C-alpha cells in the first residue's frame, strides 16, 4: 500500500518546518503567462446530447449494471406516467434475443408534427435535453420523470434507438444512432386500432461495463410499479431464455404489504388501508403489523422510491404515534399516569407503504431520494389519523394486540437503552475500552483504517501475523453470532458475541448510531469458505442490515474473497477462487508435478499466504455489500433468518438443485 506524503504545494506548514517556506510560496504562485492559457477559446459548449455521452454518470448514476438498468426505468417511467394520467392500462417490456429492449404502452403516443422550433416534436423529445410535457405544459398533472431528460438520455447512450408512436390516425416513426437521427420522422402506416408508444433500444457497449440485462432486476422493479398503480397490467418477456412474468394487482398497496409480510406472522389479517385526496394531492397508505422486531416503511412520491423519506414519512409517523396513543387511552389500556408510547415503540414490527401523487413535487438532491414539499406532511397526517382511528374503533381486538406489542416494545427498549448505555459507557472509559481480542491498528483516521472480522482464534492468529498493523485491525469472533432476526435490541447489545463488535466499531447501535464516531471505514467480513463460514457471514450481514444499515449505505461493509486453491509447481505458486479458475491455471501450466491444495479454512493458510491473497490491498479482491432493493432484501433476511421454518424449507428445496459443490 502506498503511503501518503505531504504535498509540498498544499501543505505550507510542512515546508516551512523544513526551512523551505520561500520555495513553497513560489510553488504556489501561478507561472507568468499562465492566465493567457485560459481565455474565450477555453470555453466549451457541448451541443445536443453530447453532455450525456461525455458524463453519463451525471444522468444515470453510473455505467455499471445499475446504470444500464436505469435506461429501462427511464423508458418504462414514461409509460407509467401515461397510466397515472389515466390513458394507459397495459405496459409490455421485452428483452429481445439480441439483447435490446422494447417497451410498448397503450397510452396517447408521443406527439408528432412541426414544433415552433422548426423540427418535429417527436425528434425534439428524443434529441433535446429538458424537452417534454412535464414542465407545466398541460400534458401531465402528475409525473415521475420530472427532469424531462429520460428518453433523450436513453437515446444518447444507445447504439441505436427506434421509436414508433400511434396517434392522429397514423403510426409515425424515427430511428437514431447514439442520439443522432438517422432518418426523418416518417409515416409508417395507418393507425387502425393501435395507440401508444413503442420504444426499442440497444445500449451502447462502448459506454457501459456490461449490456447484459437481468430478468430478475427488471421483474422486481415492474412488480413494484404494478403495486403502486393498481389496475395496471405490466408484462415482462425475455426472449433470450423464453421466460415471462405478468403483474397486475387490483389491491394495490394492500397487495404490496401482504407481499412484504408473506413470510411473517401478522397481528391482524387485513392490512389497514387509507386512500384520500387532499386538494391536488392523492394519498394512499397501507400498513400491517407482524411479530418481528424490525420496522419496514417504504415511501413513494409519484412512483419514485424516496429511500430517504421526507415530508410524507414525517406526517405518517406523527399521525400513527398520535392515533395509537389516543386509542390506547380511549380503550383504557394506557392509564392517566402512564407515559405515552414513543414513535419507536409503535413502529416495532410495522410494515407500511406510503404513496403520494402530487402536481409539483420538490425533491431534495439529484437522486430524488427525499420529498421536500412541506404541505404534504400535514396532508398525510390528516389522512392517516382519520383512517387509523376508524380502523381501530371498528377492530378493537386488532387494536389491543397492536398496543400490547407496543407496550412490550417500550419495556424492551428501556432495557436495551440501559444495556446500550453500559456498552457505550464501557467503551468510553476503559482506557479506550477496546475488546481484549481486538488487535487494533496504529492509524487513527477512520478513512484509512480497516477492521477484519475473522472467524475464530486460529484464523485470527494468522490474520494478526499477516496484517499491516499500520492500518489493519483484527477482531476474532468466537463461535456463532446471535441471530438478531429473532432478538430484540436488549438481548443483542448484551450478547457476548456482538457487544465486543459494537465496542470496537465505536459508533453505537440502532437509533443511537453515529457514523461520525465509526472507527473504521472499511469493515471486512473474512470467514472460511465452507457452510459454517457462510452461516457466520450471513449472521453478520443480518446484524448490519437490521441495526447498522448506514454502514452499508455509506459503502463501509465489505466481504473478503480468500482463495479456495493453492496451485504450486515448486517454482511457481498460483491461487484460485473457484474450481474453474483452478482448472484454467493447471491447464496453462501444463506440468505433471503440480501440487494442488484445497483450503478448508483460513486457519490452514500461513500468515504470508493470507496477506498475499486476501489482505494485501494491491492484490486482494473485496466485494462491497450493497442494498439495491430494500424490500427484497428484507424479504430475503426474513426468509433465511426468521422464525418461520416453512419458507426456508421451500427456498432450500427450490435452490438445492443449483448447488454443485458443498463443503460441510
């Protein structure tokens, strides 16, 4: 690992300490004549869609698989906007054999005809940024594609794109290559019974790291869109593997909540549902309690997943807490001298989906992750208070079960607070109070520090000997960790396996988590390549997902990739992470005296081998843990780690046929 050194030009203090102040000052002064290099000719004006091709990440986030699929979302969202406006009832997405994608809807079709600019409207929509009917022009009252750059960005980043629009008595079409028209807008034939838009595009392989679309990724997004737009039929077809899925939910958000809770025991059979229009804002909320300890709330504004919440979430939380406390006192469950239930108490085991559709949404940030419209908080609060209060009055049995669960949560939360305070207090007092098994690093800058979570003392010993103690810390984990999916926070923070980890990280846990106090910005899970190792890795991932999700969201959690094989000829040594890679290396070496060693565990590797293959930043491979779909991740953790056995057995039966090598 290269070590940073002070920059002589930027760090004047270091230079002056060495008596080089004058030289440093000279280095900081611009060279004579440098200003003449920056003149009017230095100013570049990027025409048309050139900015998109020059900086694609600014428009779609990245050029990896996530950015690739963003192209599909942009086109599909235009069709969804037609559905929200009441003009489309069917959307079809087809991944064709050549890898291109075709999206068809039965909406109004993109307008055609001469625009005041002199060009055809169809061409303008597809070749000009910020051109569309979503800026107050009357085309859409409610829209998700608020930047107005969607289909033109897809066009710019596609090797080719074809559009057909059926309206005004005919079918019109135009073709493009990397954002530039290759033909004029043409009349392709009579309209007949057809109406709507068909867009087909092939991603540009010179832009994207991969142009291989994932059926499952697209299916998950389309399912979500169907939930949010009840009565809309969405069909997905993959011609590459002859696979098809259709999504249609008459129940909308109620069906969504049932889906999220499908592997959990619910406290009431029927989800609460609120639907109300407040002025120009449409509000839908569905919620249902289960017997777990996690809170899962998903918020949407104009079908956009606002992962950071916003005003609609604020209004919902305030109204739910107030409504449940009011009901508890009306029903005599809470007495006059009892304290109110807190928001955390009433949200334990809650699954909820909040969807608002409004004319002029204001999002915070480029990614639209948080809704900022202040008036929406009051609108949602009013609707939820009315709906929840009515449900509880009509279903007193359900209401009592919910309040009783909240009371248990309140008592457990107080116990957890005391245990957590003890952990934090212990972490602050005992001479840096770090766990005895932790081999800490010398570096004190979290951004330069790494913590390896290692399975057992044997592997921990090798890791401690092989590490670079300047920036790498090692924490061996003893035995199986507590399954946090089945435990409340008070039990978690008192666990002999988890408490040392919380103390070592230094940032707290749960609602007291403070990332500013996190001691390492690379937390690396390093376990054996067998069933036990996979189990421990899953337990750790469950812990971070449930109780330190910000660690994952900020990109601080990694999974080490130790090799499975060591291939040696006596003179040469190679390592392989799979049987296929092993066979390739053996074939390439083409010697009959090859020695192949299979590593069962990290403890079998000596310190030098562990450093060379798994811990050296120059040669190691790390996988960053990410959550692309929170709802699906929640469902997976619930299925794999939750109380119910049946979903887990079904999963094992389904996936067992895919297992090729099993180390037990």
